[in-house]
């Protein structure tokens, strides 16, 4: 995953849609008519392997001449999805590889438009949040972030394909890449990669994030995909469809809520562990109940190496 480039503040909230939502808010006191809630069925986009049987790959930047940007496909599946609103505390990193943190204080970062400002103001808040809410964690290294906006022409849009950002191989590579002098020592203990996800224009009305419990994901459902940078090759995971996977979302997610998405946990690989998988498939999705004129989601995800205990 690449770090987001500095963005210019534009009419990212789509004035006509935002104005309509504001009228609704002033009239009724909330945005409930723009926020679908409760369980439903949605279409998710799953991994389809390359037709020639080759190893799947994608290029992070422009592909070399004559090469496809990615050599694998996808296909749509209708799946039930459960709204966890009101039951957030029932889900944990060790069981589900996701958890929700509510009532987070307002950020010192307001615009989320410039990388350096985000690193200065928002990164320390994310680090503290992780140390406060991931038991046993004693060190955090934030290695990048991505801002996604639903507006046409945005540098990064919500990803509408089921995936996991890291694999066993790439998580280990991340430690060596970012902390080379300490890597061998750090890899002897517990290490994780956790994404901290939040909306920027909540409550989320359209393009919410879906996530499947790690405890319902089988190892054979994960397909390694080479993630080719100009100077190195990482690895992400495509997900093979399996009806046993249980999907969830948090309706109307607000700016003062955070979603922890655990992409890798070394503890899950140990015999007798209570950690059920330690990797969470996720994707943006279109809710068929979203009313016309709802505002497209804007969000930021910060990716962290988390060490300890």
C-alpha cells in the first residue's frame, strides 16, 4: 500500500448532496433517512484466479509496457451482512480480527489534506489509541496512510474488492523494511499489522466498509497476490468465496468512532493459541437501501506495526 499524496481541498463533499443532507438534519435532527441500518444482503466482489494459472499480481504504479495492471479477475456474490450497531463490544481482535472504539476525542487534525500535517497531528493520536486499546502492546510504528474519497477524480477511492492488506510474508517483510536494525529481535515476540480506519465525513451514508470475522475464514480462502512496487515486491491477499464467511458492518459510522482492522497477528500461528486467525477480509460495498442523493464516504486508514507483549 502506498502513502497518500497531498490532496487539495475541493468540493469533496458534493455541495448539492451535503446541502440536502443538511436540510434533512435541520428538519428532523438527524440523518436517519440517509443511513441504511440493520441486516441486509449485498453484492461483494471476490477474487478470480488468473486464467493461465500463473501467480496473481498487481502493479502499485503504472505497469511496464505490455503488462496488465493486474492479471487476476473478480466476480460478484450476494452475501448476507450483519449490522453490529449496538453490539460493538461483542467483537474482539483475538476472535474476529476487528474491534470498534467509540467516543474518541476530536482530532487535532482538521483538514486531512496534507500528508505532513496528518503525520504531525493525527499519527500521535493513532499511536496512543492503539497502546490504550490493544492489551499488551508496548510499541507502535505507523508506516503509512491512505485517504479515500468517493467523489469523481479523487486520487484514491473506496476499494470495492474483498481483500486483506498483508500476508505472513509481507508482514515479516514490513518489519525488516521499516525497522531493519531491530527486526530479528522484534520478530521473536508478538507482532501485528493493524489498520485504524475512520470516516472523515460521518455519519457514513454511502459506501460503508464491510468486514468478515477472522474466525469464519479458512486458510485456504486466502490467495497471495504479489504487490509490485518499483523497488520491491510485497504481498496482499485476495479472498476466495466461501459461504461460511460471516460479514459485518457498522451502520452510520461516525467521526468519533474507530475501526481496528487486524491484517496479521503472529500469535495466530502458534499451536494452542486462542487467537482465531488474526486476519480480517474487508471491502467497501454498495448498500441497495442507500437513498438517492446520499453523500459518498470519505475516510482515512493508518497502518501500524504493533509489537508486544
